[in-house]
């Protein structure tokens, strides 16, 4: 009897804990719209895409049990020389682009803080202009820059150089580099903005102390500025990393992945399979592999850093 | 009596109003998908004259057009999906196989349209399994455009076969320029290759339907393509059709292989420096025969259209002789209607038309096979390899043939 009363008391407490009157469900209700958006806009399409990659399907084809091919698209990916070339190109583009973004961004951000305020105020809006341009327009703009009659070869001509010295987008050896340069032009302003905010947050006392200790500008830059910016660099690395692994527009507009697939990226290869070869399930597998590579290269270091930070806390 | 008269009058007014407003067919709203460009601007202008229904044209750049059409075909009827689609002839097989397009034979029959006015070669690309899926229009082919003044000055004659074309390209290359052609990794290079192949009576497949990229015609076509690229103006490896046509128009190349759909700009004084000197020649093969890769566009009705009859009426109007002539005169489009190519008024406006029609008459269409897209994508890369490396065309094609061995080209 007592036992039963105890059970019912426990049940009562449970019911009481989830009472709407006390607002216990309020956090869940407030989060519900976001959770639904995440579910329908992110998770369900992702699972649907993954499911498609396991079936031999395409536009207008129904997913049937006969069309189930398991992980054969993923196995094919590792045996497909174009796919492997696309992985290499994507990673090369990503690392080249990020390194350039960080180096150029840091130099420009420091330079803009060093020059008189009047000049920096005038220059800062100017350097951010490329950020406002869509990547496909950047690609088209640079197509004219790289044209033999474009500004690049006009400038090179002043130094007695020409297309034979730097073939740009017309050669397998320089096509990928040419797309990376176009990316630098567009994304460096973003890095400048973020790093400027980081630079302004460094306590002035650190520089004063360094000056008293007799540190020169180079030592100050490498021993104070760079370490103080490390957290900002991680954020930039994550954002740019994810962005560059997905690269499509600039390469598509500039080279179309050529010459001879020398600049083909994973996104372009997935697009080609989906819309030019009507091989949607393989395109889905390529897209999933892109996601996994992004996570392995940029996601894991970020997660590890977060974990070590929470351990310290 | 007066009251009766008033009643009759009121009744008549009521009947008139009901007839005029109540039973009048409401206008349908049609959404039309077309490829963006000068032709789309013209289509919009011409469509303003179509009063039967409300038509909205959505012009999309070529790179995104197919993807957007495919997305629309998946949508529910009446959910803002396309009613009419302007389809590249090379996508027709895929679209009809997937059931995205509406067969229009019944509509054609009830409208009493004579389909024999359309070029047979093009119309064949609109018929699948005995059913007609659209009206052909806007045929395109690669032709040779050259600066007649430069040729006269240099004492040169228009090339009449592939060897002569290579010789002329070499001549100009030695003089510091060269030929302009679409050699960027993309479909433009494949069109050029296939046109050279078709001109020599070659094809992708042999009589038994087996892939035949190692035929002497295919190797010859690839070798001519290679030689043309080696003797081209600098930069062609990054050029598609637009840049090639521009190079000829702006006198950066004295000769070029351009898409006929862009030839009208040669006579536009705002865009061209060769208005009075431009001349045209067929892009011929080894023996002087010129054949097109019959690439054209098709006005078709989307199967998920909410207003299929209204959509058919619109495409029938757009592809009618009167509307086609209007567009040809305005923009020198090459119509799918045979008779228009002999119209003196049109010939005066489009001097390149005889060359185009000669090539279209000998032309072939790309095979409507489910896996042709796979072959084409691989061919794009192989031609880029031929153009950018020292690899021999015969070896590259042999490797491609080997790589494609496992692909099913039977359906």
C-alpha cells in the first residue's frame, strides 16, 4: 500500500516537473521553431541526399529497392582518378587560398593601423569593395584580367614579360594558382576587417612593455601581435576553410575546371556529374565526401580546440 | 408596355455583361523558361505582342538553366513551376525519358499545324517514340568568319577544307596573330571536334552502335583541332564561344570559328570593327564537305504545367512562320522553318545564312542516348588534354575509348 503511494507520489512529482504552468517547457517551446528549421532545412535534406547516394537514381527516377547499390558510389570515388584529382585540387586551392588570405590580410590590417588615420579611413572602405562582389562576378572580372588583352598582361608587358612567362588560366601548370589569386583578391578584405578588430583588442600595455624591453618591430610583431591574434586566426581558418573547400563559382567562371582538369574542384565535379552526366547519386556521394573532408581537415581541429578549452575551464 | 420594354432592355444589358465578363475565358498565367542572352531579350519583346494569355519569361544563364528547369519539373503543378521550357536539343532525350515534357501531337492535330514546314533534321530531334514534344527553333552551328579586307591584302582565299584552314591559321600565326576558336575545357571544343568529324562522314559510333573514337575520321578531326589550337591567337585555351566571336569582331583575330548565333553582332557597328569586311565560309572537313552538329532549341510544354493548352498555344505562336520571321529579321536567328532561309528579305539581313543552312542540311544530331552526357564530359577533358599537352590525338582518343568501354550506349 505504502509502496503504491510512493509510486504515485513519484509520478505526481514527474508530472509536476513538466508542468506548463511553471514554465518548464518554455525553453523547449522557444527552441522549437529553430529546431524545426534545422530539421527540415538541414537534417532531412542531408539524410535524403545521403540516401540518394546509396541508390542508382537520378532526376525523374524513383528510389526503388532494385536501385539500391549500397556504398558502391563511395568505393567508386576512391578509384576514380578525376575524383582524386579533384580532392587534391580542392585541398591545394584551400590551403593556398587560406595561407594567402592570412598573410596578405595580416600585412594589410597592420599597415592600415600604422598609417595616419586620415589615409586608413579612406583606404579601408576601398579595400572592402571586393567583398561585396559575388564570386561568379569575381570570376568573370578576373577572366578579363587574365585575357591576353587584359590589364595583367599589359602590366607584365611593361616589364618585358608576356603570356609565355605566366600563362595564367590557359596552362595546366598555372590555372589553379590563377584561381587562388582571384580568391585572394575577394576574400582578403574579410580577413582585414576581422583582424583589424583583433588588433584593436590587443592591450597597448603589451607594446609599451615590449618597447621598454628593447624589442624591435619585427620581434614585437612575431612575439606579441601574432600570438595575440591566434584566436582570431582560428575563427578565420574555420570560416575560410569551409568556404574554400566548397569552392565552385570562381573556378567555374575562370577555367571551368580546366585545362585538362588541372583546376577541377570537388564541387565542380559533383555539378558535372549531376547536371551534365545525369549521375545524381554519384554527385551526392561526391558532395558527401566533400563534407567529410571539410570536417576532417577543418572541423576536427576546431572541435579539439573547443574541447581543450572546456577542459581548462 | 413601357415597363416591358425596360425589362427587355435590362435583360439584354445583363446578358451582354454576363457574356462579356462572366463567361469570358480568364487569361492564363504562363511562366516560360529560356536561356538568357540577346535572343531572350528579343523573345520578351516579341511576347509583348501575344495578347491571349499573360506570359512571364524567366531568362537564366546557360550554366544554371538546366538545373533550374530540372528543379521546376519536380515541383507540384501550379506551385510557380514553368509551363513552357526552351530546351536545348541535347537535353530532349533525358527530359522525355524522365517524363518531364508533354507530348503535343493531339494539340498539333486539333490546331491543324503543318509540321512539314520545319526542317526534318531538326524536327527529328523533337520526336521520341513516335511522339512530338516540341517545335524546333534557333538552330546554331559553328561557321568560319573572317575579315575579307585582311584576306584581300594578304592575297588569301577563304578555306574550302580543313587542310586549307590549318594553313591559313599557320600563316597568320607566323604573322603574330592566328585563328580564334573555342578551346576552353568545355562543350565548345566538343562541338568543333564533332563538326569536323561529321564533315568527314564520321560519327561517335560505328554501324553496330559500338563506340568508335579510334576511327580514322575521329583521329583526323582531333588532329585538325590540335593543329588549329597550336596556331591560334594567344588565350584561346580560356575562350568559349563569346570570347572567340569577340576576338574576330574586334580584329584581334583575322579569322575565327564562331557560333552562328553570335554572327549577327558582326554587323552591329557598336560592337564590331568588321561590319563592312566580314565574310563567312563553311567549316569543312578533309574533302570540303561541311556538316553541322545540329544544335538547336525546342519550344516545349512542361508536363506539370497547370495550363497545358495555353502553354501549347503560346509555343505554337512563338514557332509560327510569322513570329519566327520577325525574330530572324530582328536578330538574324536561324529558324527551324526551312522556307525562311530562302526568304530574300532575311537573306539580305543575315549574309551568313547560306553557310549555316548548307551545314545544317548535312548535319547530324548528337545521339539521344542516356549516357551520351558521360561521353561528352570525358571528351571535353580529352580535347583539353590534346590542346594543352604534347599527347598525340590518336593516343588520347584510344585511351578515352578504353575508359568508356564499360559504359552502356545501347539505350
